C-alpha cells in the first residue's frame, strides 16, 4: 500500500533526470572510443541492440553490466559519473564530443593543442 507522502524523485525541488544523463554520458564515451553501439553490445556479450536501448532510455544496465561497460570504455565508475560536476551533459558538449569522435587522429591532436593554448 502506497502512502500519500511516498518519496518520488520528481518531487524534489531541483529534479535532475539522471537516467537521461546516464544515457548521454554512455553515448559520449562510446563515441570518444570510436565504437558503434552494435560492436560494443557484442563485445559486452549482449544482444546487438543492448547499448542502443540504454542510450535511448529503453533499458538500464545492471550494476554488474555497468562495471563491464566502464571496463570496456576504460573509465572508472567515478569518471563515468563525472558528468554530475563538469557540465559535460550539456547539448553543446555532447555535440562537440560527437564531432570530435568523427575527426581523424591528426585533427584531434590539433584540436587538443588549440584547447590547451586557449586555456
């Protein structure tokens, strides 16, 4: 039996959609690794649409699969969740990462040098 005052995350004053942020972060890190959803899904031992379903909010990984995902992407769980503090969840940042992932290696290095000079 549900109580009238049961906790619900959307009732917080500053609701944050962490499920969407999780999906966006997964896409961001996957794109930086230059790997397709299908390729990553199969490497994780899942069906070929597994990662795509996570990125589209249709499913959520188990804790064990989350650790496999972090291992595959070569990030720690803390690094995976760094989007909470660093603003990397913004649409502009996600667009930047998608563009960056599509660049040839030489242009990626040049862009990194430019960012360091501008800092």
